[in-house]
C-alpha cells in the first residue's frame, strides 16, 4: 500500500481551507483523499470549518454554534484568503458528500468536539454518511475520545482515529483502552519508534500536517498509512520520485 496523500482542509495552500474549490483542487492534484473539520450550527447542521469561531476564515465574528445554517451561509469564506475567492460560502457536510460520492476519494472527517461538545454530532454525521453511502471510505477522527466512543457505539464498523499532538509514553496502552482503529499524530512526534510500534500493533499511522518535501519523503520511506498535507501536488511529486 502506498502512503496516501490526504489534502488537509482541501488543497489549502492554494485555495481557502475547507471550501468546495479546495476539495475540487485536491482531486485535480491527484490526492487520494480529503481531510476536513466538522462543527455544528445552532440548528444542528454539520458544516466544514476548522475553528469554533468564524473570525479567522470569514468576514463574520462569533461562534459557529450561535449561527443558524442560513445565517452562516451569508458569510464570505473566501475573501480573507484573496480577492479571487471572494463570495465563497462555508460548505455543509452534505454539500461535500453530494460531490464526493461520485469521486474516488477517501474522506477523513475530523469532529471538532475538543472545545465545544456539540450535542448528537456523531449521530447526525453518521446519518449523512450512511445516506450518501460513503461509510466504507470514511474515517472519523477526533482529539476528543468521547466522539470516537460515541461513533463506535452507533456502528462498530465505522473506522475511527484518535488524534494527538503530544508525545505519550503509554500511547499504545491508552489506544488499547479506546475503540480507535488508527492514530493520527502531529509531525513533531513522528519517529522510528512510533512507526515501529504502530506496525507491531497493526495500528495505521497518519501524520499531519506535512508540507516540506524532506518530511514528506521521510513519511513515504516509513511507509506510514497517510500524510495530511496542504500541498497535495508537492506530495504527489515527492512520492512519485520515491517510487521510481
Ligand atoms: O486531522 C488532522 C489535522 O487536521 C488535525 O489538526 O488543527 O489541522 O484540524 P487541525
Ligand atoms: Mg483537521
């Protein structure tokens, strides 16, 4: 299996993160999959935005959870990035699923429940994945163990990943206590020992956010399961050169 190239928030170096053009570009750049972040609006619509607060990536202020979906759709989610993208909207998860069901892409959905605990988000997301028949190519990840537990309780066959940015001495003891299938770690904690332990325990390892060619090369040589990258085009060239 090659190390999969997963476009982090879409091809987010070139397009506003977590927008439909970012996902479309990731496909054109031959990414194997897409990573995106899910939060819930006030009326419980799952939407794709990284921060709990809309300030950084829109022309609005305040928290996603305080907007209805209709209100959130009035915000400009592209102008902060460049003039060319002015007028883009925050996509709903459903909009992404409607598009992705016809494309051969893996989907990594990160439930952003580590700061705000969105009521019932796991069931709401699960129902949509089921409706669009993409469960067999989706992995649900979260920094919040509770979301992984809730998702597995809904359907144990859903692939789940525990996300961590800190080096944990007892990572595998901890992972064994969780219903997580995979582990996603920050690139700063990637090392030979972790790769070895994941392989020994048969736990797929993916690393975020890998943009530098030297680090991408290292990941490909370690033959880990995947890299989350803002630059799927660069990742693709590095991987192709390694395969030659
Ligand atoms: O899912 C991997 C990565 O996206 C986790 O960090 O902050 O970019 O969502 P963040
Ligand atoms: Mg994320």
